[in-house]
C-alpha cells in the first residue's frame, strides 16, 4: 500500500494523461511511479525528459538502455 495516493487521471494535464494512457496500452496500466510523479507536473515532465533523453541518445544500445531502466527501478525499490 502506497503512503502517498496516486493522482486522479481525470485531473492531470492532457499531455500527462496521454503518457499515462500510453503506459496503460503497453503495460496494462500506468506505471505506479508515474502516478506519483504526476502529482507535481514539473517533476513528471523532468522524469519524462530524462527517459526521452535516454531513449534518443545515440551511442547507447538497447541493451544498455534496458540496464539503465532496471537499475533505476531497483534503486526505487521496484521489482519491474
């Protein structure tokens, strides 16, 4: 059980809702960390910017990007 409640999807900015709905389509639901980030739009945009930068970085192969993703998840206590 989370100590901080998730954001209400009907209350978020349309651009943030689009990201969360994309996660629902890809993984069956919005990622829990993004529901928390969405409580503060500037943090949500910063996190999405980081991942967009990693995704578009030249010189990083897909395996390394996946390792970065897993490492960040592990550091956050996520079993993903």
